[in-house]
């Protein structure tokens, strides 16, 4: 057996391979379900679908989880395209969320709602920008390792949020902030066509903007060149340091804004779990989509769908939530694994190996 | 048929829709040196990669020492006694020569590291003595010159007991002296009964070293002939179907005034080594100034300093435009240089690492110089696309289209894309570093003619080169660097290779 790199592959053939992988993964999942839980796999699948989109409320929750994952993945895209390994989205989200909560707490009762929301958006983007600027500055100036730097900043953000929770604790002794402005809904993003309609619109706008920014703008071109080769960038007269700093500020700003959407649009509170690991899951989304925003929508939807389905089957079949993680894992294994067959074909040689 | 070390019959290999090798037949006799000639992209390297187990043929049979074999991996090739020295060395920089040589070999017994090194070093010394290599087994690879690294690669193969050697353009990176040394070694190896295949573009080397020549054209084998019966013109003719390109059309320079002057410029590398030491010269519009020197004598720093990529520690670099005021380049970054309207074109030595972005297509690579033109947020892709199509047509770039990543093109075509882009802006100063390195004769002469066109159009051309024959034929004046110092500027029409050779080593001997 030999692996042979394919020179090119037609779109329809690549699609067939991916579809075959998806079907195969569901079959393997079914076998695993029967073997471990003795449940009817079709019922379990139905449970997942029911959990994700079974009722209007569940559908909205799935949409909410999708767009939160999507906006973080979109925010990470410019940085990753530049080969700047920003694993600090978690911290950027938390900082954006904390500032949003602060605006809601201190101004949400006195200013008009539209102004409060505007302030939330601007301030959360600014703090995310700052959280992206810090590692970018040190990378550009001293060539520090951005992976460690952004990771450590996550912990700093976590500590700041912990401090804020103590400071804003409500009711006292609960060790949580509680729902902010439950009475007047100050700083809450108002519903549109449904609970999270406004958030959907905002995330869609950001996604479209980044898609255009990366593919059509001068900045996007600079990012691609810097990511491929800093030497070439310097040769072409691109100011590499400036591009690194500018791009990370943008990336951080979007992640900070994601924190605002989560706090002001959904949870209306702040906790150390506000980011909920989305900063890391989004890295998977971005890479799996090969930084194509359109595919990111699909991947985010899939992950959110499975996550919501998990909660359902956990209660319906008395499984724990990890059962769905196993299913997600198997499906991802097949979907990512099939890329190998898109890039390579296997060939079986019949002749015997040389004798020595 | 025992006398053949290698027999290839009907070997075919395609990559997607591109047929790299089309039913190639080739024989290598035992104890002979066979040269393989062919244009860029004619399938030489692909063919050799199949012998060394990197690619697997789609069709055809391979016989080694008369026996039909299947080579699935480099390990298979190595067990059959085939060793290949690639164009790009595959050595680990932080290891010593000895460590690199035994890397991946199974140890007989676990001695202490020092004992093992001693044993290996002893064996390496024996090999070096036998074939006339010059090597220090304990030297770290990062301290080695290109030629020393090549020595390590060759000894690595001998150490592993190979008796068939494949060398992919071994002389492309060597000075004339180093080439001579390499050839002496190859002859010693031949006398010891080793069979050798050498890929090269340089005809005089083919005539000097090889017993027979095999010619490939467009993936097909054309002919195998005895070298003694071949003359250079005949070989070129066979390679390019009757086209010969052995003359460069050099016109008399027209003095149109100084374009660039360098005054007492010194450049220091990041590690503190002085790379360019107090260099002063002038270059005029309408002339080609050659830059010669042993590799690493400061040529790279010289052109990069003018382009603004290296900071001049001392001295001034001044640009005199055809009209208007002189500009001080040495205080500007590359982005500022282009903003102030200096039409400086630069074809760097590292084409895919600096001049182009390998993963981007032709259009996006054309944009590298122009993306920032025009106002607004969006980058214009229409003009670069037209330019790409234009370059493909005018310079006969072989590519499936302008949407193909340049990395997929062969070396000569990559260079055509790069040069095509750089001259498109009708530059007033054109700098090229090793413009024909790795190119076949036909592509090389296309590039030389483009340089001449630019000269006639009034550009000041600075050409860093390694082939003195070409520099003497192409340039109007040649400046020679040695150890970062300018050792002389000669008239290319009257100077001899020996004159330049003396200048090249002039400083080196004092050290």
C-alpha cells in the first residue's frame, strides 16, 4: 500500500468523500451506542435532534451557541491567518464581558438603553483590543512567544473577573453577580424576531465584514503575506510590526465584542465561566473551516447542535453528557480524517518487495 | 546485462494532469559518470527521485545491477545501494558532521557517546583519505560553508555503503575552485568502482566530468551519447530543438549619469559580524554593473542595503533620479523608498522566501509590489491579474494558469514570474542576485536578454553573479568583493577571469 498525493481533485469527488465519511461516522456511532448503552441508536439520534431543535426555545439556544462560537472563530481568523497563535480568546472574551457588566451595573440604570448598549459595544471592543495589543506589542518589539503570552493573559483575565465577582456580589454571600438590571433590563440587547435575533444580525455583520476584510482589502493581503513569509513582507515594503499589532487589535476587539454579546445579549451576568471554553473550541472551528467564514457557520452550527443534543439525551436516556462527546468525537474523527483521502489516494502495489 | 548499474525502462510519472516523465529509458553503466541534461521542468529531478524512493513510478521497470526491483521508500533505495545528494541539503544544523552522517543508522552496540563518535570519526577520516575529501568530523553543520555541507552529504552516502550516487545540481552553489575539488573527488570515486549520475545545467562541466550524457526533453528521454563525441553546441541544440543561445547581445553602454552612489557603507549582521566594510562605488543609468566574489563576501548585504532591507551602519547611499533631487536611501525603510517614488526593482537570491510568496498564485504575487497603490480600503486585483497574464505570455511561463500557486512552477518559471514583475514597473534601478541560478540555458538567456533590454531602456542594472564567464559577457563593469571589502572594479570587456579570480581571493589570503 502506498499513499500518493493527489495533484488535484474535482469538487464533486471531494464532496462525495466527505459525505461518505459523514455516513460512515453515523454508522460507527450507532454501533458504539448499541454496544455501550444498549439503546436504539435511531432513538438516540432522534433525541439529539429533539434536544437541539425540538422546540422554539431549544432552537434559539442552539442558534445562540452557534453564533457565540462563530464570532469568536471569526475573530481569531485574522490572527491565525497571520500565523499569530492567539490562544487568548478566552481572556479577551472575559475582559469584554467584565467591562460590559461594569457598564450595565454603573450606567444601566441612569442612561437610555440604546446609549448603554452602544457604550457596552465600544468599551468591550476596546478592552479586547487592549488584551490583543499587549502580546502583539511584545511580539513585534521583542519577538516574545505569543502562544505563552496570550495563554497567560487568560489567567490574568480570569483573576480580574474573580475580583469583580467579589466586588459586585449580589445578593451578598451568593458568590455570584446575579442577573444584572433584572428590573429595568438596562443594557440588555433587546429581542428581534425572537430572543437572540439582534445578536444573530450583529454576528452575521461581523462575519461578512471579516470575510471581505480578509479576501478583498489591502489589510487582508498584508496579513496573508506576513503569515506566509515575514521576509517577503519586508521586501514588499510591508511594515511587519504594524501589521502584527493592528491585526491583533482587530482580533482582540472582535473577541471582546463577543464577550459583550454573551453578557449583554444572553446571560446578563458575569462569572468565570462566561467564556465557557469557547475561546478554545473556536480555534478548532477556525482550523476545520480553513479560515473560510462560510464554512465556519456550518462547523459552529454542527458543534452547537451536538452540544445541545447532548444535554437532551443525557436526561432522556439517563446517559451522562459525555455520551454525546463520544458521538461528536467519532464524527469529527471521520470528518477530519477524510481530508487525508481528499489529499491522497491509496494505491496497492502487487509486486513483491525487493529481496536483499 | 550485468554491466549496468541502473536500467530504467518505460518509466512514467504524472502529477495530476502534468506528465513529468513519459516512458523514460535510461542506463547507467557500472563505474561511469553519467550527466543528465535537460531544461527546467524536463523531469530530471522527478526521475532521480523515483530512483531514491521519494516518488513511486506509475509505470515502467527499474533494474538495479541487472535485477528488477521495486523502490518504495528511501530505505529501499538505500538498501539497494543508491544514495542521492539533493539540491537542498538535508542536514541538522546543530549536529556535527559525524552525528549527521550516522543519523538514523542502527548502532551495533551502545558505547558511550564519546567512544562512538571516535569510532565514527575514524571511519570518516578513512573515507576522506581514500577519496580526497576535506572534512572535520567534529565540526557543527551551522559553522560549515555550502561546499563543506555538500561534502558531509556525500560522505554520508559513502558511509552507508552505497555504490550508486545521484547528485542533483551539485555545482550550482559552488565556486570554481570548489567545483574542481568536487570533480577530483568524483573521479576518485569512479576509480573505486562507484557509479555516478550528475544533474547539471553547465555544459562545460558536462564535458569535463562525464563519460556519457543523457538528454531529457519535456519528460521524455531523447538520447544517450558519449561525451567525448559531443560538443557544447550540439548538446544545446538537442535539448532545445535547434535553438542555440550561446551569445549574449551586449550593447555599448550609454552614459546617462549616475543613479546610485554608495559612500563608505558598512553593514553589520545581527550576530555582530561586519558583512560589508567601507564600500564606495557608483552605478550609472544604462550600464550593467556586475558584482563578483566568493559566496558570502557581502554581495547579499550590498544589494539589500540599497533596497533598504539592511541598515547601513556607516556611510551614505544616495539615489539620483533622472529628474529632481537626490534622495538619501540609507535612511529609509523599504516602504518609504517606494513611497518617495524611487523605482527600484530587486530580484533577490531567495526567490520563494523573499521575492515571492510560494503558496499564493501568480496574480497575488504580482500584487506584492502594487497592492498599496490607489486609495481606499480595497486592494485592486484586476491590474495584477492582467500583468500576470501579460508576463505569462511575454516570457513564456509554463503554468496551468494565473491562479496556480507559484510554488508549483519549476525553478525557471518561478524566476520568470519574479523578473517579469520587477521589470514591469519600468525601474530606474534594477538589482538582480544570481538571476540564472538553477535555470536551464534557454531560461537563463531569456533573463540575460531582459537585463540587456532594461539597460538599453536606461535602467542602472546591478547584477550579482557567480558564473564569471557569464558576468564577463553580460556586464559593462564588474566590481569584486572579498570579505566584505571592495577589492576592485574592472572593465568587463578587457578583464580576464584570472584577473577577477585574483581580486576574489585578494583579501582572503591576508586573513
